[in-house]
C-alpha cells in the first residue's frame, strides 16, 4: 500500500472498469468527445480509484485532486478558453461528468460546483472585469469556489430566502446564512444569492477574507463523505457594489445555474450506474455457488439485463439532451426529466448490484455501498426527486402544483 502526502493509503487494487455501450452510442460522439472521456477515465483510474475508499471512510475531502481536475479540463469544459474553460461543447461536458462520477459523486460535485455554479454565473452574468479577475484562477484551480442558494429554512423554495443586503455608499452590507454548500469550508469565494432593499434577488461575489464571512464545515454525513460540505454565514459583511453580478436580476439567475448543474448530474449519474453494473457483472462471472458462476442463474441474469437496459436508456436520454443543449434548445423541464430519471436509475442499479455482491457488497472491497450512499444525496440535491416530477407535471399539464 502506498501513501499520499497526507497519509491516506493508496490501494494497490487495479481499477478494471470497462465502458458499457450496448447501443454503440460511441458512434454518435465526436473524436473530441471520446478523447475527453478517455482522458478523464484514465485520470480517474490513476488518481481517484486508488484513494477514494479511504477518503470516504475517513470523511475527508481529497483536496489535492482540485489541481488534477483543472489539468484534465473538468472546470467549465464548455466555457470559453479565454475565461479558463475548456472551449468544448455540452456533450463533452457531459461525458467528463460521467467519468468523474464513475469515480465518485463527490469528485463530480467538486468539479460541477466549480464549473456550473461558480464559473458559469460569473461568465454569463458578470462584468468583463469580474470575468477576467476570477475565471482564469477558478479554471486553473488556484481559486476554489462555492454557490450559496439553499438556506436552513428554504431548500425546495429558494425564492423564500431571507439572506439580504442593505446599501451603504459604494458597498452593501450582507446578512444571512446558507446551508449544504459544497466546497464552502475551503472556498476562496462564494457566488451568493441574496435579496436587495427592493426585494429583488441578485448574485454577489463574496471573498473569503471579507470580515464577518465564515464557512463552518458540516460533519456527520453518511453520504458524499469525500466531498466537503458546509454553511455560509454572513454577519454584516461589507462587499463592494462592484462584486454584484450586473447582468441578471431575480430567480432566473440562480435557476439557470441549477439547470447547468442538473444537466451535468444527468450525465454523471450514468457513470455511477456503470461502475456498479461493471462490478456486479464481473462478480457474477467470478463468484461460484452451487458449482457454477452466479451469473449463470436466471435471477442474476435478470438483474444484469435490466441494469444494462436502464443504463442504455439513460445514455440515449443524456445524448439527446446534449444535442439539444448544443443547439441552445434544452429546456429546464427537459433537464429536470433527465436528472430525475438518471439519478433514480443509478440508485436502483446500486441497490441491485449490492444484492449480486451479497455480503461483500457492503464492504469497501467494492464501490457499491459508497455509490449507493452518495446517490441518496444526488437524488435530493439540485432539486429533489419529487420536485423534478412536479416540474415535468407542470410542463405537460400547464398547471402549477407549487401555487
């Protein structure tokens, strides 16, 4: 066993994952997509798989991976290179998220928060000065960012937020709190959504060193244990007005960021599902019971056949969504459908894969239980499973069930 610089043991077990493409969807991808996917897959095998079980067990974030994530282009893959992004399209962004979540949902969260929830709003809604000041450093991993929308009393109803600011000359005075914020305890800056004196929501870039700004870590998680999560607390934080994102007002700002992140999750969850399926398939071929491999039994084949069917359906859903996104035609409701379907699919596959592994499925010899616990959170964040159902329901009926 090798050790990383912080004493985490590096597993000597080989990551034997093979991609699964039952409908030859690779033929629908460009050379750029395949190169990006394979590069990230190789990086995950070399840098994530050998340490992720140990980090998850210790509930520690592998912060050293931020640099590697930037080097493989995982921060803002579809943003312009001028601003620290990868200059690729939305399908490339998707396949990168898929490979990262194959390694761990927390690793994908580290990347998708940085790219979709921090870099994206600064790029889309920020001034040119804000873009040039922050985006290259975020893209290189020199700065770590986080996104502040959810509050202790306002999760599925973000418009009910109480975080607010008042004006004081060239500054604003920010007060309030945010909850369940990925990366917050180690972040250099936060994109925070707060109500102004007029009651309108605006985005604000809040820097770590600003007096009255703190980000305590949340402990005791049984899910996303390798992802660091915390609060954001603002006590009379003085922020220059130049840190307000000038090109958006209202909830369309944060909701458009969530659509970007949800799109990445729709792809990412496929990676977690494929990892569970890959492990279950291999185990079924190697585990002998009653004198033959358990993969020879009908019930095991039923589970595996249903797994690859659902993965294939999710792959086609994500690919079509990606083509629509490249054309600027992907709607928030379409993204909600893909996020909800694909995450639920992945969670069900993790549960079935655990059964195929039997008792070994609950150990860290296999990735199944870690994926299962992670996906319980992914099912809830960036819009809960039920909220996404109602978004689809509203879209097809025209009736708002939230009103």
